C-alpha cells in the first residue's frame, strides 16, 4: 500500500472508504465494458456506415470513408466512449482485424447492389501501431481484398495526425512497403496537431485531409483561408490530393470549390449511410 494512502486510511477512514468504493465501481465498470467488447468482437455486432467523398470540380463521388459503430448502450453510450476504452485494452489488434474484415465484407455487399461503385476508393481509419503489426506486413489485408474482389489501389489507409508516431524513419519504411503493394496513405486531421510539418515530410501522404476545425466557417476566417491556401500550394506541387472534411454549410462548400480544393466530405455533401449513397453538389 502506498504511504500516503496508508496515512489517509489512519487519519481519515471515511475518505479512504469512499476511495475504495470509487475504485471498486471503476473496476466493475471496466469489467463489464470488457465483457461487452468481447461480445461485440465475437458477434460482430456493429453498424457500418459509408460517407461519400466528392471531387469538387466535377461533383463526382470518388470514394467512401467507412465507419464502424457499436450500438449505443449504457456501457458505451457514445462511439468515442467505445474507442477510448478499446485503446486502453490489449484487444485493439483483434478489433482492428475484425473491423477491417467487416468493412470490406459490407462494402462488397453494397457494391453488389450498386455495381457502378465497383471501382470506388475506400478510406479505412488505421492506427499507426496497427500498420506495424506483422499480420499487416505479411499480406493479411491483401488476402482479404482478394477474397472480396478488390485491389489494393482502391484502399486508402487513413492515419490521424493526432496519433503518436514514435519513430518516423521506421514508420516511413513501413509505409514504403505498403505502397509497393498498391496501398495509398491519407493523413487525417491535418492542422489539428503539433507535428503537421514533420508528419507531412515523413509520411508523404497521397491524400491530405484538412481537419473540420480548419474548415468550419472558413468563408469568414482569413487566417484559415491563408492556411488552406498554403496547404493547397503544397498539395499541387507534391501531387497530393487535398480533402476538406467536415463541410456542413453551403457557404463553406462554395468557398472551397471556388478556391480549387480537390475533394470535399461532410454533411453538406452527404451524411454517412449504411448503403452507398453518392454525394450531391447543390
């Protein structure tokens, strides 16, 4: 027992009892959440949604970002609660593998209903640590793709700028391996973290996704406009596709379209749906 807790136990037994009660409740909650997580993995009881990404110069839908969400419950009232808990467990690799298979399987079923979307891009959110998992590097994802009739050129791995990358040089080498197989990389949440420039230099993403906080009210904010212009110049010179995500207002969409942003994503173009619904430019 820690010395400070031992002292508190003697000097203030009521506080110590309250501390033990809170700890017990926390442990009980985590136990129940773990059981719920294991059940979700075993039964694959998640809902899958696809949100369109639209080329702003043509209005054509170029692909979809996939989201897997557990059904809301008292243990996981929000999607954020669920993923925050998963990140603290040793089941994150199992979950990523299961959800990746779910995403490809359900995308395949949607394409069967809409053959015109056979060549659409699929954006998969992946944590950097997962890409370093041996199963990824030994071709597990390629096997899944072949089983569903897709090519690696259709798959875009989305890596959040907010995620911690401990060794950039090593991670760069890993990404080179994936690119040699045909996969491409998108840097998500650009502009929201502290390592934007470093991440851009090492990851060399084919797609750069601007964080929604940068896009919100961009038509009224000169500072955001200047930042986006700089990133657009970089994207044009480095053969990178610039994606504006979180577009919710028509004014934002109009500004981004007029200033040459390549691709848009957000409620103003199309909400996440459980079937493939092309985005609409108004």
